[in-house]
């Protein structure tokens, strides 16, 4: 199991301290949110990516992935009919694809619900079509960079554009690029899928759709800090010899950020070891 921690949990610390803390609780990698690294992620470049990779490596960590790609700067959207905003958004995402490759991250996760949702007066169908077109463009960029770009299904409370693994998998199949996949977020799946999350995950693992996993509870705390079943999900991953990253992604840091991260890591490691 390759266990990663989403770095915004510890964003109050320096990057060096984030790496040290993640290693201390038994993680093997960090998943990076660009807005935690620069006020304007357009400022991030290959030199910074190399620095991040080297700092992580000194603690025995890899950069597992990038996510929360469009939190900053404000006003971006892949769904907008505004050609200028759309071009600026795709420019940033293509830069982040390059950043991921430069820092050794094999995967980018496209969540960013507000930035793919319909704009005022825009239909859902139009927003969805424009998002799919953007993902097709980004798949080409990801293939050229040697990374995988993942569409993240999110709960309906966050966005109406792509809520289930079936929806995301259909887009992946239609675009048919090996550099475009989907991923599994336990909190969203627990809120949105009609079947138990582990059942849905197993199906899409078998179909080759899944390139990344994030674990959290539907209450938005860490895995094991609520009533969302985690062990069946780990069973599905273990039984299919899943070789990708498993990222811890709490949003409600209870009782405080580092304790939440440590408890999440300990819970998942213990549950995984019980399967061995």
C-alpha cells in the first residue's frame, strides 16, 4: 500500500515541516494542492517542482499527485462559455500537468466543483459538454507529459457535473486516452452512489477506470472517524492488487490537523495490515 497525505491538512506548516510530519505518521507521499504552494499557481514553475520533489525525498517521500487544481486564482472555469476565461483555465491546467511531471507525481485529480459547474444562465448540458471537451484536451497534454489526468466524481451537493463513477467512466471510455482515467473518493461515493461504495469501486477497478483513491468519511473527517465503511474499500483494492496511491483527504480536521492525519493513517495502515 502506497499511502499519501493531502498536504492542505497541514498547510499551516512550511512545506519542509509538512513532509517531516507526513513521514512521521507513516505516509509514503504527499498529494499537493497548488493553492497551498503559491497565492497564484501560475507562478509555480519547473524549478519549484524540482525543489518540492527534493524536499520530499529528503524525508523519504514521493509527490504522489496534485489535486484541488483550480482553487486559485479566482474566476477560472472549464465549463464557462467565456472564451478568455476558458483559455486561461486550460493554460493553468496544462502548466500544472507539466508541474506534476516535473515533481514526479504520476497523477492529477480534477475535482474543483465550482469551476466545472454551470455559470449563471448556462444549462447543465452545455456545462457538461464544455467540461468533457476540456478533459479531452487535457488528456492529450497529460499523455505528452507522461502523467494520468483523473476526472473526480463529486457529490451532487458540490456540483451537478459528473457525480458517479459510471458517469466518469463513460467519459473516459468515450475519449479513449490512456492518460485520462477516473478515481475514487470515498466521501463522495458514500453520498452519491446507489450501491455500496466498495461494490462500485470493485466494478470500475475491473474495468480499468481507476487510477487513484482518496479516503475520507462522508462526514468529511478522516477515514475511521465516522460511520462510512472503509474496510470493504480496502478489501476491493487489496483483492485486485491495486498498485496506485491511496490518499488521506479529510476536510474536517478533528480534533486538530496533525492528530486527524495521524489517526487516519494509523486506521488505514492497521486495516490494510489485517488483510495481509
